[in-house]
C-alpha cells in the first residue's frame, strides 16, 4: 500500500491498485486476470517484500506492462479474442497501443485532450536522402508542418461533422450524444521514427449541453466500420465499469484490508469466482436465458393432502387418544403413579368441616 491515484476515489490516497483484464459483451463481463500493482519503491524494498510475502519472481512493472502481459496470457490460453477496450489511463501509453497492434489485435483506447495528431491529409515528411557529405537522414521530418492536439482538431470541425448517435437503453430512455470521427495519424514522438504510423480513427464526443468536447478515443477498427458500430463498441466499457461496481459493493471485492500478496489475490479470486457463478445463474433465467419450451408438469398430490383453508376432517374421539405411550430410548418407561396416602384433618371447632391432606 502506498500513496497513489485511486480510481474509486478519483484522487491520490493510500490504497492498493490492481490491473485487470475482463472478457465482456453487452450482457455481462468477468475479470479473467487480476494482479496487484507493486509500486517501484515497494518492489525495491526487500524488507517490505518479505513481510508481505511477495514472490521473488515479481519485479517492478508499469501498469501498461502488466496489462500487455495479461493480454498475451489470454491469447496463449486460447480465450476468445475481440476488440481491446482501454480507458485513458492505458490508452495514453503509445507503447501499449503499438504492442497491441503488433499482436494483431484491434483496440479502442481513451486518450487525453492534449494528445497530438496529424490532421486528415497531413503527415510528417519522409527522411531526405543527401547527395553531399554527412550522414543520411533516417528519421521523419516535421519541417514547417506541426501536429495539433485532438481538442484543437475537434473545435475546428464544421457543424455537419457532428452526428447524434444512440447506443443503448438507459434507465428512462435510450442514451444518445453527439459524436464526430476523423481518420488521423498519432504524432507522439514520431520524429524519432523512420516510418509513418498508420492512420486510425479519432472518435470525439461532444454532448450538446457541454461547452467543449468531453471524451476522445483512438481506434484501429477497419475503415469500413459503421459510425454507430464504432460508438457502440466504444461505450461497451460501461458494462465493465458497472460490473466492477457490483463486484466491489455487493461481493466485497474492495473490502480487503490486509497487507499480504497471497491474501490480496486469494480474496479477489473468491469474489470473482462468486460473481462468475451469479452471471451463469442469471444467464439461465429468462429473459437473459431461453424460455421454457413446455410448461412444467404438475406434482402428484400426496395422500391425505388438505388445501389451506379447507375444513378440518373428522376428529379422533378423545378416548382413543394416547392409548399407547411410546418409549423413548433415552428415557425410562412410563409407569403409573403410585397411590398417595391421605390423612383426614378435622377442624377442632367443627368436626364436620374437614380437609384431605397428602403425606
């Protein structure tokens, strides 16, 4: 535990942070990888590592490095492959996006408003060959052209570039917002490269009640991807965020207060396994699951069954009740009580007024 950014609080505080990978569709999501992030000062402190029982094989890794390792492990295990969705905490990492592309996967990654791009139709210049002395150029050249931020590009778009698109049902109505998209080239440190980056989609959200655009994404989905399909996949992250909220609030994923490496992952494993069971049960019940093809057969009525509210049957005569006393194995057999001796007490003044006394 150390002071770091906590997503649940939205600020820095003393907390434990995990990096996770989930499989998701429109109906549910489930974490398939969950690992505690070990800050660098913790990873280099052997005394604290020994106290928390951190395995020797665990070295310091950044969160994007852990995420990439989890993606590779999921591919090796043969799990279903889809579009990789990332929030801005991971999407801002150019190296992670590049590595995901090298794996043959497509992504939709959140980015910040200051991310630099080349506007449509512009790109850095290729290295120039030299005929005279000196080493030939091997890196891209920017020259007079300079990239711009995605926010600057969004503010420069004409009104007709924005479309209102709906993507799912909300609590009271279908959710909708204004979006625009453009094909751009990411420009982060491309002056250190020798080849142009491929073009990819820049998706921008600007709700009508906001003064500036609110969210930005890079996506490597194919060029022929429909606009509403791009928005639908981008907004699928809400499913993961909602399920994590349920995991933490209903199943106690966020309630672990220990300081041990093994205990942290043991607690998370049990919570995730329980949530997986609930998802499976929920999916088997209509409307999530298939309805019954035939009505259930009625149960046989047992002999002597009396519906609630029906009149009582003929009662047993009192002389026939308790005729045979059952014998309990841990008690003595019941015996008839012995007769008690009785004394007659005569009143000293009135002999007729007498009482019977037991002795």
